[in-house]
C-alpha cells in the first residue's frame, strides 16, 4: 500500500482500500502557523513579522493571486487576532496613525502554538490528577470501596452497595440500614503544585549568534498552557531576571525581550521564594532557565556589584546561600543551564548540591520536552 491509499476495516467485507484524500487547509490557516512563529521571534512586533512574511513570500511564494498579504491581514482583524489602535502623541483618538496590536485571542493562540510545537497535541484531561498514595477523603473517586468508619464524610457513602449489604445482612422482609451495612467509596487525594519559572533575560541570551530567549519564551508559554489545560488546580508564576528580578504576567510572554543586563540570580531566587512562601499548598518548585554564570548582586546600600570575569566568590556565595534557604523551605530548584563551559558545570554542581535539586546542562534542542518530563516526574515523586 502506498502513501496515497487509506486502509479501513469493514466488518462485513474485511479490509478495504481507498485513495487517500489529503486534508484541505485554508489559505489563512496555512499562513497563520508561519505568522505565529514569526511573532514569537519578533517578540510580538506585528509590523516586523509582516516584513519577514513579505520577505519569505518573495523567496517561497507564500501568497498568490487568490490570497494576498493584505487578505491575510484583513482576516486577522476579522477573526479578532489583531486590532488597530491609534498611536497619537497628543492622546486624541481618531487623528493618529493606526497601529496593529495583538489581542488576547492571539496571545492565547501563541501559547497554544508553543504547546503543540513542544509537547505535541495534548488532549484536555479536565481536572488535574496530582495523586498521592494516601487513602482517605480526597477529590477523586477511584472505584474502590470499603466499610464505613466513624468520621467518614457522609457524601462518600455508596447507597446502592449499602442497601445491597442491608438486604444480605437483614433480609428483604426486615430491611434495616445500620452503620455496619454502610459502604463508602475510596478516594485519592489530589494535591496542588506551585511552580515558579525563572527566565534569564541578560544580554548573553542573544549573544554569540544564538537566539536563546525565543526557545525559553516558547517553553514558558507551552508550560503555562499545559498547566492550564491538564492541571488547572496548579499554579505557575513567571519571573525574569537581569540586573534585578520582577514578575511578568502570562499575557506578557509573547513580548519578552532581553536587555543590556547582567545576571542577578540571587534576586531571581529571592523573588521566586517570596512568591512560593505565599502559596498555601505544600508542593512547590522552581525551574530556572539560564545560559550564564551569576554576575550581579545588589549590595546593602542599594548599589549593584557586577563582575563578568569568571566566577566571583562573593556572588557565588550568595547564590549558594539562597539555594540552601530554598532547601530548608522544601523548595527544590531544577536548573536548565544552556551552556557547556566546564567552570559553569562546577558552579551548577555546587548550587545543586546545596539545594539537593537537579540540574540539566543542555543546549536548546529538546529544552521544552525536558522541562515537561521533569514537571511530570516531580509531581509524581513529590506529591
């Protein structure tokens, strides 16, 4: 059977073969995937993405007489993916030049696109299933039953099985339901996981001819979308760190850029731990994506101390202290170091030992899959 034929099983006739009919894709959908990729690289700059799309069209003939770049732009507006805003210096509406901006619908589409790219087409599984081995009153019925014990929640009683027990124990003619007849359904506890994802936005994330910020941004968008779909009871916070650290909103992810910053890992860890301290659930973790050594800390007087030459003893010491503090708070840190330098390996080894966490010394290839797998392993191991 060649790749142009399809095989089907018919219970009356057995296997039948038919000619393969390729799935039709609209002009818009065909271009939309390319556009979403370009938007991620341009940090949400629509006009720059259009310029790149125009250049690609000149080389690969993306558009034709039936469907032009202008048609695609109009479709984006009609479908609610972009909207035009007036860019007026005087603040008066209706007099300035219109500027296309992303809508919340397109921001969500970019997260979904990143998820599909990195983790594949995942089906929505409803409520999250972080399970422990602990048996008792939980969130999810698992089909197992047991006798009623004093203190069990009455809502867990299986009335069908309980009445059946009463009939067996007392007979139909003298049907009485006693405590000894009651059967309850077992349930398993589902716990929440709180995750903080730290993203390095120092200048080195775009140095040496390698774009490291775009894969990190895709991973963040995909992880957010995964948790929202599969584990809606979990929480994820995103923080970025350069000279300082600050939280960003999920909707800001497509626009994330690097800056002329050093790497203040200490500030990032402080903020991550502060966020997790406020979470009520006990299962917490930090994921850190970085490509370089810590090279900056804030001194008690408020000034920044920076040293890009090698591993500074004071800066490294403060990083190790934060790793130890996180361990005491039972917050494991998983470091994804996008670098292979031997002296950075040594720093990561020391940092990981202090926290009793994990580290992956990796390139950009497979970063998303690694983070997804580690997220799944952590929830199974810790919860």
